[in-house]
């Protein structure tokens, strides 16, 4: 089992809908999680990071972490065509350690 | 914020020559920097991890003599692709750890070897 898994995808939602992106992890010791967005041909950009159980909201984005179930998710409300990209879930083994990435989920928002 | 400047954005070089890519953290001290390579429609592949003042740690299968990494200061790391060949053509991305947002990526360098 990979340490960070993103098994669903690609995902297609209509404009204005909620997009739900999920990620599971196997290491119970994982403390922090990062969601990156990567447009085709560009480098990843940080969307959100989360350390604590529960929800963290930033604008249209909400990250959810459930350490008991070992999953982290990203919700995008009022999805826009500009949200169409690949979303990467990542977690480091320790502070400033290398990130372990999921394979990514490609989101397409239909106008 | 945390800003990482990477340049050049793109480079075309002749087969057999060397190319240097620079990665600078502009507003924080990057204790650790990471270098990735990404082929079209594929995932990021970590090449190496570098800490300021020490030798880089390369991932399995990455030739350390071909991909030279120098992390001479807390704000600068360089990747030199030596004796480049067409198969080295790829998108190279650096990432710096140590800022307020955990890990910040540079904008990437598209290398084409002809």
C-alpha cells in the first residue's frame, strides 16, 4: 500500500457545484497534509495545509482531516472552470522531510 | 509569504553540454531544498534532497554524477545537468522547505536537449 493514495478520478463537475477530492494515508504518524494544485505545464501551487483534526476553510476551499480514519479531503465550493487542474495530496514524514505525494486527481469543471 | 524563484524558465541546449538551474528562496531561509523532475502527463519524481552545507541525498536510480546539486547557502540551491542528452529533456522543479507554508515550489524549468 502506498503511503499516500488518491484513487478516485478523473473527476468532472458542472460549474457551480462542489468538487470533493479525497486522499487516504497509511502512516498513522503523519502529522501534516498539503493540497497542491497543478495546472498543465506549470509547477504545483499550495492550496491549503492542515495539521489538526477537523475542517479548515479558506475561501471556496475546505480541507478536512480525520486522523482516526486516516483520510484527508479537499472540498471546492462553487467550482469554476479555472479550478480545472490536477490536485495533489502530500504529506512529509517529518519537519522539512521529503513530501510523499499521491498520484493526483484531475478535476474538470464544465462550463 | 514564501517565494521561491527558479530560473531559467526554459532552456534549450545542445547534446553534450551542461545546464545549470538556480533556485532561490527570496523571503525565507530554506533549510532543505528538493529537486523534482516531471515528464509530460506523469507525476512528480523526486530526484534529490539537499541541505545547506552538506551533500545532497539522491533518490534511487538518479545519477549523482550527472545531476550535480549544490546548496551553498540557505537561500540558493543549484542543479547542474551535466553532459545533457535528449532523454534528459523534462520539466525540472525545485521546492524549498522552511517558510511559513511548509513547502514552496519554484516555477519550474523546461529543459529541451537537442
